[in-house]
């Protein structure tokens, strides 16, 4: 049986067969597909080339904006507030990393 | 022998203020100013006189900051970069500073040379260079936040933060 995730690595054009929703996640899992979540960091996407946008964003390098669930994702570093929030989040993450390292 | 770390700390602070100060100038002031100046055709002065000077002090203050920081770490340099013997906090700061120095010399400066016309480049190459330099600069701005936390409060007030 074909894996529901094989399409990730295949470029499909318009008119390709309908794909299973990655939002459904792994069979039997209540969690969304982690690769779907990963698309939020990818800012390259060709909307016309792929029938399924979030997954397509993983393999496209065409330079367009990333989309997820039909919406456009922006790079947080394009705005000053996004940059500051990234820095604060990174500070919090690194703080707990350093705290977990034994003296 | 105490003169070396004392002078290194002083130099580290002065050069660091210049480096991060110019980084914040680029990100909080110049990017928006240049956009507005380009729109009304008054950007030539910034591009010709301000940006090259700011970049000169920016990239060399980055080097001085790193070298003074390395001198300040002294024989704890290896412990800091390997995050051992209670040096994890300052070590993370040192790693972030090193990544930022790399961004300055390997990404920001070579691409700014193309943007400012110091190196020959086509319009397409300039557009790409503009994006790479911008994102590298914004990355450094984001990294400066944890950098200053670990370099300043995270080190001198380790007990307060439980580090």
C-alpha cells in the first residue's frame, strides 16, 4: 500500500489526483503532520505548481511567499517586532538549555 | 596580571557598544530611512557617505569585540566554548557572538559591497545581495537579545537566574 506521505517528495502539477490532507497526520494519530507545521519556516512557494500548498512549500525554491492553510506566511525577520519576538523566544529556549547543563 | 582582563573587559564593552549600537542603527533607523529616502530620491547621501562609514566601524568593532572577549575569557576560553565547568551561560553568549561575527564578515559585508557598488554586480545580483544582507542583519538583531542576556545579566547575576 502506498504511504500517504509519498507525495511530499513528488512535484505534482494541476489536475493531479487529490492528496490526503497532511493535517490529518499519521494514520491513527491525533497530531497534525509535523512537516505541515515545518512549512511555516519556508518562505518559498510556487502556488501554481503544486496542488497542495503546505506540503509543496517544502520542496519549492521559487521565491514566492510561503502559504499554509490558504494563508500567506511571512518571514518574521521582515518586521522589527517579529525580529524582537524571535530574539526573546530564543533567549527563553537557550535559558532552559543552559539551566539543564550540569555545572 | 589583573590589568589584562580589566583592560580587555573595558575594550570589550566599548567595542561591543559600537558594534551592537551600529547594528541597531542599521535595523531600527537606516533600513526605514533608506526606504523613505529612495522613494523621494534623496538616498544618495546615505548610500555614498553614511552607509560605508557605518559599515567600516561596524565590521571592525565586531572583530575588536570578539578579540577582547577572547582575551577576557583567558584560560577559560575552552571551557566557555565547550560549555563546561560552570561556563555554559557565558559560553552560549560567546557562541552567539561568534555566529554574529561570522554573519558580519561572511554575509553582511560581502553583500553590502555589491549593494553599495564597491564590487561589480548585476541588478539581479544586487537584489539577491540586498535580501541576504538584510536577513543576516535581522538575524544578528534577533541574536543580540540572547547574547546580551547571557553576556550581561546571565553572567554577573547567574545566581539570580539560577544559571
